[in-house]
């Protein structure tokens, strides 16, 4: 029997999220202030001690901004150098020439899958968004058709495919075999990315009409003819350098002694923030100095592009603060209690727990690790017949469901693509839900085969 307090907490959380969307989308209130006020109201209603309410919100904001602010700032600088040097145009031209304009959504999905493997979603997003802007402009294609397949590819590998850090955590907790998990995750993930990316983008794009005046896209300028653009190989090396460093960092234990100097160095340079810092400094040379830009001009570029990111980082932080209130108020525990008291098959339980935690906290990584931590002891002690690799994938699928206002990724996509709350839900949130549901269903099918 579920107690009345748990039901009260869940209903309060649901009402707060609905109120938040209405206040921002319908009444046009400032999103940052609305997130703050709604989080405070939820905390008061659910009975959190007054002394800890603001501290809880600050903890959520600080925890998110400690990473996001660095990623967005460095990624935007790198993107600015790609744009000003013509590097983004060079990659766009090459993609258009190789895949053809009609197949650009498929190309962007593949790039998202590849770039997203070693990097968290936010890192892959800020690396690729200037390419998405440029491709959309060059082909006259809707940003939805170009950008949605890209974020679908990034999201699929974030939740399902090791060696991505989030997916690797679930594999470790379930004591699953990494190689088999990668193989099964690709079987599940590729068709999932196709359905949620190019196919859904084609369906929804005609119904979402974005403004031509996008302040973030304006940072990534048009450079005219292809003849004046930088070398493709050098441009590709510049954008892939952070990705390669992250891969080296994630695999450091495989080719160096854990705890040794080399191992520590590889982990250090493979950290997301360090990899982006190195990549950005590298771009100042390859796409700056080598293109004839002076140090003063490069400084101007790096300063100029930071201003539009201020609201993005604040909104990501506020969303995380709201998510922290949901955790500290007891909503997350109520969700776990409800899920555990419903007697469901283990695969479904893993997916359901992760999905509910994702809705409550906004973080796919938190949802994945929390759900895996709850389900793994059951799976390891009971003879369920369910492969741990499939449990890891099902958990990852659940952690991706319906990104909304308490998720940093929601605000990144919204602000960079210059969409309203409603448009972001129609595109990004539904895309995430398709990924979650389709990946889970394919995992269930796979469980009958392997």
C-alpha cells in the first residue's frame, strides 16, 4: 500500500511542473525567476525546513554550473573560431558534397552518434551546433531537420552505448560485459536514432517554424565561397581533438598502470573541461593565427561570443536547482517507493525506475545510476534469466525519457535553436521520449533472442 504522503509529494511535483510550463509558455514570465519561484513554492508545500530551502536550490544550481558554464563557454569559443575562420562552412560543404542535400539529416545523425561516444551530451552539443547552423543555412533547410537528428544521435549514445561515461556507469553497476553491451546497444541504438532523428524530424519540421532572427546562429557567420575556406583535414582535426582526448582519458586504464603518472596525466587531459580547453587553445592557432587573425582579433572573437551564453547557463543552473528541490523534498524517494511496490518484470522495472527518476531530477546520468543501484542487487541475487547487458541498456533507455524544464539539455536545445517552450517540447522532448520507448521495446525483443 502506498502511503498518502508519497501520493501528496508526487501530485505536488506534477502540479509544479505544469505550473512552470504554463507560467513560462502562456504568461511569458522570465524563465529563470519562474524556475526559482516554483522550486521555492514546491519546497514550502512539501514541508522542507525553511532553513534548507534556498541552500538546496543553490546546491543544484552550483552543481550544474560548475560543469555547464565551463563547457558552454569553451565550446562556444571553439565554435566561434570554426565560424569566423570558415571551418564550419568547410565541414558543411564537405557533408553536403558527400551525402547530398537530401541526406543531410542522416549525415547529422551519424556525426552525433560518433562525436557523442566519449562526451557528455552538452559537450557534443556545443561542439556540433555551429556545424548544424551552417549546414541549415547553406542548404536552406529547417534547423529542425538538421539539428534534431544530431541531438538524437548524441542522446542515444549518451544513454545506451559504452564507452560513453553515463552508459559505462550502468554497465559497471550491473557487472555486465562491456563488449556485449556495446554490441547489443548498437543493435538497439541505431534503429532508435533513425526513428527519433531523421524520421521524426521529417514529420515534425513542417509544423515548427523557427524565427530567422536567431541570436546564437548569428554568432556563426557566412563566409561566401568555398575557395577561401581552411583545409578540411585541419578543421576536422581541430573539432575532433577534444573527442580524441576524451577517448584517451576514458581508456587510460587499458594502456597505462592505474595510479601511475602517465595514467593520471591521461585522465587529466581526457577530462571534459580539460579536453575542451586544449581544443579551444588549439583552435586559436589552427583556425586563428594560421588563418591570419591577430591576437587582438582572436580575443575579440572569444569575448564577443560569451555574452549570448549567459542566459543559457543561468537557465541550465535554475533547472538543476529545481531538480535538486525535487530530490531534497522527498519526491525522488516517493517515486522509488511507488515503482518498487508495483510488481513488474525486471527489464520493465529498470526502465520505469530510470524514467521516473529522469522526470523527477532532470538528469539522465543521475536517473541511470540511481535506477541501476536499486535494480542491480535484485538482478544479482535472484535468478531472473535477464542478461545484465540488457538491464543496463533498458536503464539507459528509461533515463532519456521526456526531457523537460528541470533538464539542462532542454534549455540548451531551446536557447540555441531559439524555440519556445511549446516548440521545444514538440521537438526535443518528444524526440527523447521516442528514443526511450523505442529503445526499451527493442531491448525487450532482443531479450527473447539472446
